[in-house]
């Protein structure tokens, strides 16, 4: 599946978009595990001490924010899904 990385995450991956191949039964959580395994510096950027996605991190599956999907991080992914991962962003005064 195609995974797009944004902001500071691109600096870690060295690319905007990467392809990940996961088993058919893979979930959003499994994808995050694969991403952090391949790019260890992302672990603390994406996950808290309990291994849960930080509230300020957004993982969109085909344009829908994963925590708001029916099965949240346990949502099963398809090989043709597009995933967008956004780290914490800030700005303003």
C-alpha cells in the first residue's frame, strides 16, 4: 500500500511516499508497527509509552482519520489503500 509522510516525517524517511507490503489481514496498528520498525526514530514521534498513537498524530486511511473509523487502529487495510501520516504540527501565536 502507498503511505505518504508529511512534515518532519519526510526527513526521517527521505521520501514523501513509500510502498509497504503487509499481509491481507493487516490493521492500521500493524502498519504503524512496520513503519516504526523500519524507521525507529518515528516511534517516539508517533507512539506514547503504552504504544498507542499520540492524540496529536493523524493517520488517514483513504482520507479518513483512523481513530474515528469504526474499528479505529484495528481497522483492516487493503493493498490499494492510501495512508497519510501527519506528525504533530504547530504554529501561530
